């Protein structure tokens, strides 16, 4: 243990100020990239029905309450964005379970999709997911 401490002190003593500034710059850059990612998480492409539906499922509090934080969402059926309405089925895997989520979307005049209704099946039980209209959802 004492020998390890001596090695650490020796290594720390060999650092030059420019090394420290480089390390600080790297850490600061990583922090900024992380924060920008958090800020842009809601800036998805609203013209893509799959993006809107997946984002809805990934961020939904009702789903998280029922089966834990969502880890993955995979499109398993139906869908299509050629018209003004899209019906989609997703397999949802979360921390504490899995489910099948049915998400219906509608396209507005500007070509942006929004979720109009959603339900999730978990262990044979069906739960209606409330749709929030805050922020265009």
C-alpha cells in the first residue's frame, strides 16, 4: 500500500502544467457534449413517425412506472407514414419487465407527427397511456 502511494506521488509529481490543462480541457469537452446531448434529446425529427413514437415510449412515465426505465424499443408491426395516420406496434424492454405498446400517430398540416393514443400490454393486462399535449406531444 505504501509503495503504491509512493508510485502515485511520483507520477503526480511528473505531471507538467500543460498536461493538467489538457486533462481539464478533455473533461470539460466531455461534460459539454453530455449536456448538449441532454438539451437536444427533445429535438427529434417530428416529421418521422418512428422517431416520434419511439421517443414517446422511451420517455413515458406510465410505462416507466409499470415496468421500469425503458432500455429498448423495437418496431414489430404495422406502421407506415404515407398517410396522415400511422398505427404502430412496439416491443418494449425495460429494467423490470417487457411489454407490447400500441402507438397511434397523426400528421398535421406542417407534416409533423404527434401521438394521438397509446396503450401497453404487460403480462396480459392492458393500460391506457395518457397523452400530454405539452410541447406539441
